C-alpha cells in the first residue's frame, strides 16, 4: 500500500508533521531506520536533499526511541558528534544524525569519529518516484490552502525533475502564480509553472 503514511510516532515541534509520505521509492529506507533496536552501535546516519523529510523523520525517531536526533550534523563540531555517538553506547538510547551528504564529506578531522560514523547504519532517502512526486506536490500546495487535482498532480509529476528540491520549487511557483492570477489551479497554470521552472533552472521540460 502506498500514499499517505502516518509515522508510528507523532512528530514533535512547532513544524512537526507526522503525515510523512511513503511510497515504494522510500519504504525500504524508512523500514530500516525505524527498526532501531537493530541499529549497529545504536547509531544511524540519514542522508537526503532538502525537502526530503529528514527533520520529520528525526522528530518521530526521537519520540519513538527516546534517543537523540542531530539535524544538519555536517555543521556540528567533531566533539558534539563524538559525544552524541558515545552517549548512544553508554546510555543505550539510539542516535540519528542527518545531513545532505555522507559523513566522509562532512570535513571531520577526528579519525576515530569518522570510523564510528562509518560503522553506523547509513540510510539514504532515494529520489522520489512518480507517485511520491504527485503526492508531495499536493501536500505542499494543500499547506498553502490550494487544491491540486489528482490528474494535474500526475501531469506535473511526469514533467518535473525527479528531485525533492525541484518539487518544492514547482509547488512554490504554482502557489505564486495562482495567487497572482487569483484563479483555481488548472492545466494551463501548471504548464506555465513548469515552463517557468525550466527557464529558471536553465533546463527544459516537456510541457505539452
């Protein structure tokens, strides 16, 4: 079963969002991560681009496991990361580090820390599939109070770049254009948003 999926534990925080989208594109990664009782050394590293849901996953991870979540781990000091990893061993509570890139690209200077992070479970959020793209567009626009019909979501999903940042940019573009034109979202608006996005990104898309 695919589509809207409620994480097993409610996300916390002012921007919490427990309705995390799961499709075949990311189901295996989510299943591996939330089996935290089997994490090697009680630690995992989650990597994925902006907009792929790392923060939402991290908040649910903390709520469910009682562990620790360090977002944007690539911007933290070696000492902070080392202490967090050690706490997972001494206190028995798992730790999840999240970043856009794997630890080898964080600029870590302590060899022991790099080896420990390398021994942790590495989970990568894969690129979105067509279903994820359509669902995420609808969800992002719903947050802005806009309804994107299923047919238009599918139309856009076939034409936009399959990446989380591109999906977020398209949703923002549609939102801005709908607001400026003061009209419901239709195929022409979506087509124009795709064309504008392609021009902005310096690429091309099939908007027929």
